[in-house]
C-alpha cells in the first residue's frame, strides 16, 4: 500500500516536468526519460514487495530522471527568455546536449 501511495504522489510531479521538458526543450530526450521513469517506478514498486533495500535503487534512479527532466525544463525556459530579451537562440545547442546526455540515464 505504501509503495502505491508513493507512486501516486510522485506522478503529478513527473507529468508536469515531462510536459515542460517536451514542450520547452526537446521531445525525443523527454520521451526517452519518461519511458525510463515508468520502468524505474515499476522496479521500485516490485522492489517494495521484497526487502526494503531492493526498492532503494529504483527510488534513487527515479529521482535522477526527474532531475534531468527538471533541468531540461529550466534550460528551455532560459532559452525562451534569452530569445525574448537578447535575441540569441541556443535551441540547437540545448537539443544537442540533451540528446547526448539522455543515453547516460541508462547508467545505474
């Protein structure tokens, strides 16, 4: 029951950062991170059925994916304001960096 409740509490945060990262930064790395997050939450939930230490890797991995999505959102917002105020667009650079970093999410 406790793991199901934890998943329910984390889901709105996940959806918010997933949508912001996809809309403001890049869709492909955000979608990849979203799929990874769903698999990690499943691992967390199954780990909770065993010993308590089995759920910890899934929990920490999920937090790292949420942080990645949050940083993608912040980068997209900063790029929007740089375009609005200074006229300099770094969208191509941000998309390249996020596409290069997203496979690193597979490292446990």
